[in-house]
């Protein structure tokens, strides 16, 4: 994601908070969410994405990286229509793989584990067109995420210089900033509780490095999380 895009998101978020400050809602809530993260499809991933490149050599499905996620967010109301949130989350998945066209001399598979973990810290602003006190509350939001991630490839690999099979591990970590966009619906259940659903898109990518032993330079961390949300108001 470009620096200009990040600056734009920060300006929009700041504007929403500024518009909401004249009437402090004097309430906050804790939101817990349980979701499912879906990675971008092969046809829409960045051109030098290591996971897409691996598809040409290893036998696994891109959708095997889809998995559950969890998160929590502290929400504070500003005025009648704006809410700001500070959240954390966690997604991780291990995908088992083998080579497409190579096997051991004893006819067994050459196996690897591809592991991805993403732990975002986010600052979000949500806009509620019907207000924060309506019984049914559709909303849209935008924000910025700080994404701590780790990607590794561990197992047996073919050395294409000698065609020997060696056991090795390749690990990349990063902390990258990206935009977050969301839409959702919340329904009040009494004076303190609310339940709902939310769809969230994260726009972020990192660098793994060909010089670190990976087959390509970057990793595409973009994707959509669909979550069930539960709110407790204080």
C-alpha cells in the first residue's frame, strides 16, 4: 500500500473524529469477534507473491490458507454517529504440501509445511448513518493497521544444483502498515449488549526475500475477514 493511501486514510479517520467531538457519547464498549479469513485468489495476487509462485512447484491449494481468526476491539463513541476503535487480532494457518513432480528414491513424498501468522493492531473509525442509539445499526468504516506477520517454509527440499534432497527451513518476519476497510451490521440486545456481523478487508503486503531462500520477493497478505461480533457496553 502506498504512503499516499495511508495518509489519506489517516486524514479521513481524523476528520471523522473531529466531526464527532462536539457531543461526546460518554460510552464505550468491548467488541469480541470470531471470524474467517480468506486470502486473495491467484488471479488477483501481486505478481511476485511467494505463495502464488509456490503453486507452480508444490501441490497445495491456495484456499488451504483460509482459516479462522479472533480479535478484540475497544470502542469509544464520538457524538451520535461516529465510533473509534482500537483492536488486536490473530490469524494463523499451516498448509501441508509435497512436490508436484518429484519424490524420494524410496517413492515417498517430499513434504513441507507452509506456515503463515498475521497479528494486526488496528485503529478504526466507523460511521453509523442511523446513529449509535438505533436498535439496528448498519455502519461502514476505515482505518489503519500495523500488521505483525511471520511466514515460514519448513521440511524437505530439492537442491536443483545436485538434485539432493535436504531438510531446511526458511523464515521471514515483518511489521507492515496497511489500510483496513469494513462494513457491518449491529443489533442491540438490551441496554448493554449487541450482536452483529462484519466484513473487513485488509490491504497489506510484506517482503520475504529471494536472497533468503524463497522463490519470490514478496508475500501478499491481503484478504477478507467475515466475522461474528459480540459487544458489551460499559
